[in-house]
C-alpha cells in the first residue's frame, strides 16, 4: 500500500510564482497579459499567456508525438513525496538514491544548475515521477537533452518554482496544473508540505502495542 500523509493547511508552503505582466518569460514566448473589463459591477479578465507561463508543469506531450497531455497526467505524478536538494556551486548535481515514485526538486538560487541528458536518464531510471526547479529550465543553454530524456520517460517537469524561503529536505508536493485537454503544459499552483507519514493505528492487531 502506498504511504499516506498528514496534511495541515497551516503548514503549506506556496511555491508558486505570482502571474502578472512582470513575471519573467522564456525568450520569444508569449508574456503574461491580463486585460480587465468592468461591466455592470462585475470584473472579468481576458488572459493572454503561454502554456509555460510562470510556475508550470511540462507534460510528456511537450515533446512532439509523446503522450499524455497535461489533462491526463496521473494524480500520482502531481501529489507525491518530494526531495528538495540545494547546490553549493554550478557543477552537475548529485542525485539521491531513493527516487522511486518521488519528485526531485532542485533549488538553484539562480546559480544555473543544469542537468545533462545522462543525469536526467539516471533520474528517470531511478523511478522518479517528476523533476522540479526554481530555474526557467532544467537544460543548459542550447540543449534540450534533459527535457527529452525526462519527458520521453514520462517524467514530468515543473519549472519556475519559488523556493527562496524553502529549506532543503523532504516534503509532500501538491501540484495543480490547469486541466488543458491534451496540453503540452499548463500553469500550476504548487504547494510543499513538511512530510509526516500517517500510521493508521486501527489497522494494528488487537493487543499489539502502538509503534
Ligand atoms: Zn516548460
């Protein structure tokens, strides 16, 4: 049985970059725009943006002819245990051993830590479900090898996280991308929660002492 976790809403850390016209955007991509209309006392907005605006999920369908799209990414890839690691320098990061069914998040602090295709394949082979970063991309400039290796192995990528106030450690990741049918990616609201495993005492045999 997969582990269950205790969730306290007061402990959630919002690691989402706010979306506004000043949100940094990938060179050449559509910047975020919000055109507001007030009519009859009601406010509505027309949103113009990229599927990769702000904090967003790259679904496997970000690669041409690869599936699933963001609408069909399994909830197991969106709500899962996560390991957040920090990097002291710009060398390629080492990776934890136990990544099966987990998310691996890189806190680069703007130091531009990038993954090679080889390291990305290692992460996929260790069974990670998702790779996240506070950078705009997991690839070095001019390369897309890490994207290809991860998405090609059905590992989702979460980019532009806001991690300045978050310490390295283990968390529960909660990632809620917009459910765009067949989408290559989508902006997401993302939270981290300290990892506390729930042990169901009602499942213990009568007379056994609580652990
Ligand atoms: Zn992206």
